[in-house]
C-alpha cells in the first residue's frame, strides 16, 4: 500500500507566521479537498458531539483534542500546531456552571499559538438534570442536552483568516432548508442518540474570499460507551453538504469504535460515503488497530493507507 496524506493542499500555514503559500483565493477548499478527508471529518464531528455528552470523565481540550475537528480541517495548517497544549483554551475553564438547566461555553479570546478563539455554545439540559451552580456531568438514562451556537464559535488566524462554526438557519447549495435548532443528544438505556439538525462551518480567507462552506446534518447517530472508557461505538448516518463545490456526502458509520482511552482515533469499524452532485461514487475509510492509521478505498476501488489528523 502507498501511504498518502489526508491534507489536500500542499502549502502549509505555520501558526506562527502569515500565509506564505500561493493559494489563489478564487479557489475553494471545497473543490480541492481530498475525498479521504471528507470521510474523516464526518468521523471527527461524530466523535466531538459524542464527547460533549460524556461528562467530566471525558477527555478535556488540553492536548489538541476536541478542538481539532475545526482546527485540523484547515488544509493549509501544519497539523503539528494542533498538538500544542491548549492550556489557555481548556473546556473546563470555558464551560460555565448550570443556571436553570443551562450552561454556556465561552472561549473569551483565549489563544492557541497565534490563533484566537472567540464565541462559544449554549447548552440546554433536560429539566432537573444539571443543578444550579454545578458543571454538567455525563448524560444519564432519560436525560438530554441541546447545543446551539447562533453567534458562532470563531477561530481567527494571524493572517486574518477565520473559521466560523455555528447553528444558524440557512439553505444548502441544493435548496435544503436547515433549521437553527442545533444539536440534540439524548440518552435512553445507555444508548445516546445524536441528532444534528444543522451544523454550519465557513472558512473565510484574509481577503474576504470564502474558501469553504460546509453543512452537516444527521437524523440520528447512535453512541454507546465513552472514549475515556475505551469502549465508545458510533453507528448510523450523517450528511455533509459542500455548498461551494456543490456536492453532498452521505456517510454510513458501521460500528466505528474507540477502543483505547489513550488513542483519540477509532481503531475499528468503517465509514462508507456516497457522493452525489459535482462528485459522485462511493468511498470508504476503514480504521485499523494502529492508532491514527486507516485504509481508504477511493471511487476507483484503489486502496491506500492514510494517516488521520482529526482527533476526537
């Protein structure tokens, strides 16, 4: 097998410097994105939303985890920068205690190298679950949380480029209407169901050109176990709209499993992705027992080994 990189753009942005690559802002990252990265980003987002409901025992954002879904989608970014300690942007510090069953995540301008993180999320917990003055814990049987970000979570780079993640109502490239109701995670009998009504990610370059515009939805991913327990399993489907490149990917998760608490990547299971629109065909990403490694099957049935970069 030939080892390939999941990064689609060969020029890299070091966090400590301005853009030095010659990427034309007229080019959309949507169009240049490696197809293997499409499947991986779906896996990483599922992992991130699962972690959000795993409570205090789940990994914190202290070693590049959790934020990396946004952070490492930046194809022009050196992935090693995402592994720097995030001591100034820890989840526990950003998350408030509950008040009337609502908690907030406010990043408050903390920094990761020369990147600034602002905005945040609101979390509405089921009645009586999170007592006033306490931080939320792992969802228990019969409880739920709805996460929304109407104003957005914003990563601002030294160059002036921004990556905004929000849950605002909008319309995808094919006319699909996306509500602003966010993401709801519920627990029933130990099985968590993640319903993504709409998650919106927009990357804008330093000159104001939109480099990608993505929408992610899911009618229900099912999650059992936890990452910290080394037994998290995700199954179900999600849909990823690439609004500039005008295609969508429907992802099917088959027992995607995080088997080791020390590894933030799945080590078994697969994600199969059906592409429709300007790109078509079926691809798949099969996770191996080696942490951070997977096998990617392209639309032409060729198989290659990939090194994963989106850690959750």
